[in-house]
């Protein structure tokens, strides 16, 4: 009986010491996931003449377009785009595009 109690105590101690290691590993995975996830945003602005950049109306920031083929036919136009914004790279990945007529 005494050996069984010592064995159970040993497993309990080992398990409690291992828990912070598992918790730390989970946190790291969560942080990595959130930094690589990019939200879908709607932006209004003008497509450059070559279709490789998009200038946002709100702050006049010029974004490099990762997939300029999505803007083909809209060069020089004022449009509304739904895009994944990669602010750290200064790039957008266009998902959809529509001609936009601002009110006013």
C-alpha cells in the first residue's frame, strides 16, 4: 500500500510540473495564429493605372496589390474592394471589387 501511495504521489507531482509546459506551448500556437490571420475589410479608393497599387480614400495610403489580376479592367477607376489587409507588409489581397460612386 505504501508503494502505491508513493507511486501515485510521484505521478501527481510529475503531472503538475508538466502542466506549465503544455500551457506555454498552447499560448505560443495561439499567438502565431492571431498574427498570421488577416481580416477581410472593405476599402474605397482608386486603382493605379497599372493596377498594381490601390490608394485608400480614407487616409490616402497606397497599398501594393498582391493579386493585381483581380483588378484587371478597373485600372484608374474609383472602386470599393473587399480585401485581406496585410498592414505589416503594406499589401492587400483583393477578394472582390465593385465600381464605387461616392455620395456627395
